[in-house]
C-alpha cells in the first residue's frame, strides 16, 4: 500500500540504520566539506539559493507594507524550520559529487525521481505544519502582550519591544518558544531528508534515526544547531544576501553530517542492501 510505503519505506520490514557516535571535530569537518562542495560549483549554488535572499527581502517588505511587523522575526526564523526540506537539491548535488557524477545545477532536480519522494513530501508537509503553528503561536503571544493593535511603523515597533516590560517579555518568551520549535525540528529531521534521499526507508524510520542521532550525540547536535542559527543570523544581518552562501553551505554540510552519523548500508551476498538494527 502506498500509505504504508510512505511511512515504512520500500522494504517489507522497517530497516533501522546504525547510528555512529561522532565528535565535535566531525561537526566542523562536515561544515568544511559543505564549504568545499559550495566552492566546487559556487555559481550553481548561488543560482539555486537566490530564492532565499529574494524571499527574505520580500518578507521584510511585505511585513512593513502590510503592517504585519510583529510577524517579521517569526517569518525570518522560519527559514531554519523549513531549511531541511528546502535544501533537498543541495543534498542531491553533494551525493552526486561524492559518487563522481555530474554536479550541474540541473541535477538538483533529480530528487523528483527518487522512490522516496512521497515520504520526502510527507515529511516536508510536517515541517510546513510546524512552521504555520509557530507563526500562529508567535501571533498569539504578541496579541496577549500588546493587544490586537498593530504598530504604526518599524521604529514604533522596535521602540515598544526594547523599551517596555511587555517588549522584553515578548523577546524572552518568543525566543524560548522558538527554541522549542527549533529543537523539535532538529530532533526529528536533522538527518531525515538525506537518509530518505539515500535510502527509501520511509518517514517513520527517517524520524526515528534522526531522534537517535540526537540521543547518541546530544552535545554535537546542539553544536550543529547553534552553528546553523549563528550562520543564518549572519546571513540575515548581511541584508539577506549572505543567505545565498550560508544556505548552500549548510545544505551540503548536512549531507556530510549524515554520512558521518549513519553507517553505510551493508550488502548481502545476493547484492541486496541489509541494514542492521540500531544498537
């Protein structure tokens, strides 16, 4: 059944990949490898990810023009929530480069031929749902502290946030809640999409493996999450243009992080892959 295939993958029995213990050096090595992949085809990656700075500018313009300034930060931070799904093409480029195949930007679209596409989109839908819930939560928090009235201008909004008690509550509670959303996404998808692209495991196995990766490597995964947050913040600080570099580097690095965490498939004598059960 297609539904079962989405959840459990192409195998009759769910195969749980083995998860390795890594160190902080492996996290930084994955980031360096991501940068190396980026420099191998920088023009292609910038082209692929030009949508990110453009989208950022559109978001900033829309929130100010539509008097929706309270949603500016939640929308911008939403990049981190949707990033694992949005970087699919970058995982594919890194995978092809690893295999010595052509890495022209058109091959980023080869993802559509993956047998795991239904599972990939199901997991992507989950991230979109989380993003929507985050926006609704952020909106509810703002209204609970400031009421339904919208700020008159950007300067008025900044002033009420940084000079009032309600504003500092918004910063404190908003960041705390946002951290929980980001942590949920990190735990469930840190390597889920690369795994689905590499093997048709199904959503359940992909999420399980990501959660186990975090459980086995808690410090390293927190370090990875901090690096992602800092680099995305730097990309936004550079008037969104920095996202055209930060996004592809992080996307490529995620593929290499997956390779370091998940053991390769073992092959039976018949030639069929056989993953062992996670210890």
